[in-house]
């Protein structure tokens, strides 16, 4: 019977149960990774400073004072989308710096611990008086203070890599690196090492900006939630409350700023007009007294009214010109004010007011971004370009307004000239009277108009109340936001599982060795006729234990018998079978398999001869406790006859032919007719002729034996043979046109870690020999293998 090689590889699919078994086989790796991850998490939590969060809320309202309600003064500050707009104001540099000024920021105290240095704010362990300080160039590093005695302390600081230490007396004036100060007394706890740091407001700006976040309490609501995160919960609450109070103050100040500017402008004009009104009134009174004119004629009264009306228009236009000129000067002087507060009436003026409002919004956005970006950054440059564009548009609009005003003034001046021509026909006394009366009335009317506007501005200023109220102040909460122990430990636990499982799968993926039959089946179509289990005990270098078949009821013995059974069916038409046993390299158990197969075949009353056909490095003679002075090499070189080289063993059915001394030409001897005659002669005497050959992957000595064998048994050893070893039987079969090559997988264990995570599907016409890998059957009572001790029993034994 010929061996029928499979036409195709068996279909294999992932067996998820095997994957779980692989992971479970090294559960202690996963446990170790979990332990390491949790230990790292513990150390991380121990060394990482805790960050706390505190919150407060601010409500935006447009409240009106009682004065506003009584006098119906319009509040020009009504705004929409307050929450989004005012967040820029809250984060502006001026608001934050003024908020920092409300804290005791000039000296920071720290205590040095074994792990880290901690800030003591708001605690002041010992008082320090700052006498003077350079506003810019002062030392911003840490000064370490250590008590020497009840009168002295040691002050240490570093400049570069140099450390400076010096003793001072308490109360002594110390002038160091831009700061003159006194340490008034020592700390109560003299065993601790304290540090101090001198600050400016700007030193806290980055800390505040980086920790301040704002959001709407609810969508489209007018309540703003402010949150500050910091390592010091007290500082977080204090700075947040300071920001709220400063913003409320700043908002009220900003709201009254427009009215203040209007009042200042009107006062300036009133001061000038007051003198003119007095002068014109005195002149008119003196003229009336000297001329004794009481009433004008009807013609004179008409002319006087027309002149007064036209002059009144002229004064109004001149006042508007002054107002627009004031705005133009501020724009051209490049004042970076966030509020120009230009407010006049008219269609063109409404357009100006809109442009100014957009300009104000860009200034606010610039202030907000300056807290994050440098003045030379691309973001700030882009805003500056937008500001310049808006200013150019405002200047253009102002110029158009001024041109319109000038044309109106020229037109009114022309009408005044025409009205004055009518006056020239009047008597000289009436003309002088009309001129003096007109001058007095115009100045008086403008004075009254400006005084009325001043009163309105004062009422508007008095009516201003802050547009925001503090709903809830911040308290030094202990709401920990990072690191969160529960979250860190959970992630560490999952990370440990992932790393452990990943490590197991990675080692399995990069594994270059063959461990189970599924791996062999995935690489070759050559059939496997059996899986020999690992020998249950110690095997010496000579393999002497295998000959005795010490445990015939062991799983190992049964696996060898399974191979023997399948060999009996191969080449079944032949009375005697020549079996060539080879492998890729040495150490794969080729000789071990040969000995055990020969022994089990002899046990069923088959005449068996085992030939050590490896003429280079055979050790089989040691397994049979015989010398190697004569054997196959001496027979092939015609030094001895067959009877001289055959060794009888303790088993009457098993004979052995040693390899003999290593010849100078082993490959040539195996190619001779003498070898072919020997195989033919042995086939007449024995039922099975087993040829233990040299590894086919190292030398070519085995080729002539393989070509003349009835069965070629290729041995692959679990954990020793590499993946490419499984391809050699295919190459032998294809190159030499052999159909009698089969595979035996040797030394297979129960270790699930090394199993392939695929299962083979033998449907579809794939021819297979029946055998078992005998995994998981040790507890069924059919085998006498000693159970493996559990790990906890080993621990108890070691402990005992």
C-alpha cells in the first residue's frame, strides 16, 4: 500500500477556546503584569501632586436704578449675547492682574517634603517684610530657610550651578538680587525646611489663565459657570472669588466711563461758553443802558429772529464738529482703549457707532489672546490687521461726516450773510442792538443745551449699576479632578491585562518553532501518522530508558504504539518493510524514535533490525551498551561480514547493527551496491528494517537510503524543529518523486501555551491517518502516568 499524500492543506479556522487556553496557560504572566501596573499606579499616585477644582457662578442682568426708572434715561449699554461677550472681558489681562492684586501674592511659602515641595498658601509659617523690590529684575527662584537657632537662620539659594549659603539674624535687613526684605521671626516647626519665593502679579498670570475655564450653566442662559483647577484648593477658591469681584467692579467702571467722558467734554465747553455768555450779557446790558432802547421795531425783530435761528444752526454744527474731532483724535493717536463709546445721533453717525463697536470687540479679543500668545505671534498680528482695517474705515467715515458738516456750515454761513444784509438797512443803533442780542442769545442757548446734556450724562452715570451679580462664591472644595485613584487603578488593571495578554500573544506570533500538529498541517500536505508524547521521566544521553519500555500503560507508550499501528498499514503489500527514519537536524529525536519504534515492533513478535545508518555521528551503540568497533561502515568496506556486525539484544526479536567507526568517505559508502544488497538481504530475514540515518538538512548521506526505503519517516520535534522543517518532506517527495513520505511529531507536551490557535477541518477529501495527541486524557484511568503536582502543592512542599 502506498502512502496517499493530501492534495491540499486542511482548512483551518481560529479556535477561540484555544486562544483562551493559551492565555490561561500563562496566567501568572498576566498576574505579574497586573501587579507591576498596579505598583506603577501606586507610585504614580504617590509622587503626582493632586489637582483640585472649585466653581462659582455669575449672573448677567441689565438692572435699572430708581433714577433710571423715574427719569426714563435710556441705558446705552444694553447688549445681547452677554455670556459669550463677557468671557473675553473676564479673561482680559487687566481684569486678571487686578484680581491677583486682591491676594497676598508677593511672597509664596513652601515646605520641602521627602517626595515633593508643597505650597503652604494661605498659611504663613513666619512673617516676611518686603522693604523694597525692583519691579522687573529680582530673583524669582526659591530661597531655602533653615533654622539655626532662635536668633539665626540659614538662607540658601542657587545661581546657575552654584549654591550660596549664608546665616542671618531674624529682623536683619537682607538685600539680595533685587529685593530688600526682613525675616521677622522663625517658623514654629523648626524641624522642617521651608522655601520662599518673591513674586510679581505677572508670575501668577499664566497659572490663572491655564486653570480658568468658563461655560454657560445652561444653553442660552445668562448664568456663567467659572471653574479654577489648581493643586492648592484654597488658592483656587481665593483667585476665583477675586476674579468675580474684580469683574463686577470693572463692569461698573466700564459702564460709567462713557458718561464720565461726556461730562468731561461738556465741562470743557461750558467753561469756555460761560465767559462768552457773561461778556455778551454785560455788553448787551451796557448798550441798553446807554441807548435806552427797550423794544425793537417789527422789522428789526423779524431780522433778529432770522439771524438768531441761523446762528443757532451754525453753533450746533460747530458742536458736532468738535465731537467728531474728539473721536478722530483718539483714533489717530492709536489709543488701545477697549471702549471709545462714541454716541451721536443720525444715520451716518449710527454707522460710525457700529464701526466703533466692532473695534471695541477686536480690542477685547486681542486682550484675551495676549494672555496666551506673544505680541509677535501670527494670531496677534492677524487681530492687529483687523483693528487697522476698522480704524481706516472709521477715519474714512469721519472724513465723510466732516465734509458733510463743512458743507452745511458753509450753507448756513451764506444764509446768515443774507439775513445780515437785511439788518444793514436798519438804523445803526438797532443794528448794534441786534448784533449784541444775537450774540448773547446764541451763547446762552448753546450754554443751556450743553448744561442740559451734562445733567443727562450725570443722571446716566448715577443710573449705572453693574451688569453682573455673583450668584455663588467659590469655596475651597476638595473635589479631586486628577489624578483619580479609582480611575488610575482601573486603567492600570486593564493595562496589566492587556500587556500580559499581548506579551503572550506576541511571543506566540514570533515563535519560530513547531509545537503541535496543527502547525505542521498548516505548512505541509504530507500526512502525519502519529504524535509521540514527551517521555515521562529523565532520559540520559544514551536513551537506555526507552529500550526497557518501563511504563507500558503510560501515554508515551501508547503514542508510540499508535505510530507502530499506522506503520503496519503502510506498504501493506510488502512482506518486509524497510523504514528510513530521518530529520532536518540533529537533536530532533530521530534516534529516540527509532529505538522506541523498534522496541514496540519487537513486542508484537515482529523480527526487527535497527541499523545505525548515520556513519558520521551515531550514538545508537551506547543505547545498546555495545562498542562501535565494527558495524555498517566496516561491512560496507568489506572488512566484516553481516553476521559479525549484527548485535543480539535482550529482546530476541530485536537485533542491532552499529554504525561502526567513522569512515573517510561516508557518503560514498552509502551509494554503493553493497548497501543495496545489504537492505535486500535484511528484508529477507526481518519483518521490519529500520534505518536510522543522518539528518537530511545537514548532509546528503541519507538520500540513497530514502530512495530505496518502503517508508520514509520524517521526525519533527516539538519545540526544537523550526517552521521550515515542515516543508522538507514536501521537497523530498517532489524532488525524488516519492509517495511514501510520512511525518511523526515527537516530544509533544500538554503545555497549551505552545499550541496553535487554529483548528483543522479534515473535510473535503483530505486523507488522514487516525491518531490522537493524547492531550487531556491523563485523568481518565486508562493510563498510569503520575499526575503533575499543582503549583500550590509545590509551594507547600517548599515551605515545609
